[in-house]
C-alpha cells in the first residue's frame, strides 16, 4: 500500500510538473489593446484563448497604431498587436519584417476595413436602379436632410476626421450640389450615428460616408455603393485625401488591411500558439454583429469577447486544435 501511495504521489507530481512546464513554456505575454472596438475585442478574446487554452499569463496594455509600432519595433514590447492596420506605417513595417524584428500573422479582418458611401438596404431594395453613388444622386427626393427636409443631403463625418476631407472632395467631384444635395457635416460622432438611426426609425433615405466593421453596420442593414471607378492611390494621395483640393476627381475608397503583428522574440518562443495567430480571422459581418451587441448592452470589451466565444464557437474552434477548444469552452 505504501508503494502504491508513493507511486501515486510521484505520478501526481510528474503530471503537475508537465503542466507547470507547459505554462512556463508560454510564460508572460503582453497584448496591445487598440482604441477602436474591433481591435479591443480581439485583444480580449486573444487573452482568454491564450490563458485558458495555452496556459499563458497575459497582460493587456494600452495601444495605438503609431506608438505600438514604435514600441514593438524599438523595444520588443508588447508581444502582440491583435489588429494592426498596416497602411499608416507600411514602409517602416515592411522594413521591420525584412530585418526580422517583427512577424506578420493572420489578416484578422478577412474582408479588410471597408470605407465608402452607403444607403439603407430598404431603399436599395425598393429602388433596384440605384447601384452606384451616381445613381443615388439622381434621386434627391429619396434622401431628405433630416434638419431641412426641403433639400437632399449627403452626410459627412465630424470635423477633423480624415473621412471628412475625402467625402468633401468627392461631393465636389460628383457635382452633387448641382443635383440638389447639400453636404451635411456631423457635429459629433453621436450626431453622425444618430442621423442613421433616425433614418431607420422614420423609414426614410440616408446617403453618406460610413465604414466597417462598426456597431452601426452591425445594427442597421446598409448597402455600400460603388463610384463606378477603381481606387486610384496616386490620385488619393495627391488630391482625394488633401483638404480643399482644387480639382478633385471621382475616386473609390481604398480597402485597408489589418494583420496580427508579433515581435520576433515572441514568435520564436510561441510554439503552437503561432498556429492560432496565423489562423485567426473573422469577417466584417461577424465583428459588426458583436460590436452591435456590445453597444446595445453597454458591455465592456472583455464581456464582448466572451459573447463572441459563447456564440460563434463554429468559427473560433477552427482556429485551434480540438483539445485547446475544449479547454476554452470549459472555461466559459
């Protein structure tokens, strides 16, 4: 009996030692939480999966595109930026990847970050001839200004947002004022979103700039319209995105890419976690639905991440091996 008891204790210690070694193998991990909704939720569900599935000890740190890149490239911290938009620092990022300081993981936003001019889908369904922005501008009667119903409106972003500049230039390029439209600048982000909410509540048309993934696109069924031309990056940089450009031309919005970025030091020790970070990707419809749930319920990023894990198991369970998925599910 003594021999059996001693063997039992040894076995317990042995397996505890393996578990401890596995946790130590992952160790401490830091993840940047960017200031926009989709990235913040991604950081929270990465934290949950790494802790509950892989035994890591994860710290969330404040992040934003430029300072996070500078810190990861210069000091090797934080270890991970779950959703990093590459356009803002692409030349520097390419150099850091080529030099081996940073490693690119999955394109977390599978559709890319989408910008453009939208109308409510119920307007598009009722008017199948509206397939482009130019088509919509032929129907000023469908898009009344909620502040002044005697005129039609194209809704713009709040002042000092980059989209306020591009929308203003495109409004002029399209000669929308000659077609009976006024460009309505939003006073605040809340006012901007409120104009869409009022349109849906009153079942009237709305035309203007918006982007995805966002809670608004998750909550309201909107249709993006094309401009009838491809994106011209040279024109965009020279004029479309330049305040008060003298001679703007019609131009399509670019699709921005967002990847998971890691430091080389973390990637070298991450082991099987790299498979997860190279597989993890979701579409705009999914994240917009999660953002809409978060907004409607006033929840924080951690609870929004739990909502995602509880309600989209079919998606996230494909990112990890079955045994890791079981550990994560057992912890929910």
